[in-house]
């Protein structure tokens, strides 16, 4: 976990693999969509971008 991202035990964390065709298409389109099923309740998203140096 990069130090730039706050660690909270109740959160879910993931990373995007930007080497796939789908990821390249997403970057080219300039948008990203997240599906959250209703069973998760009231979901709040916080997005952090961590750039590689």
C-alpha cells in the first residue's frame, strides 16, 4: 500500500492493471465506471491516483 493512501480497515482497496486492452481503451476514452450492487448498501467511493515515479 503506497504511503500516500490512507489505510482504513473498513475500506476495500484495488489497483488497475493498465497493461490490458480494456484499460488502454478506458484511458483513451477518459472515463471509468464502477458497478456497485444494491446489496452493498449506501456506497461511498473515494478515488486516489498514485503515479509511479
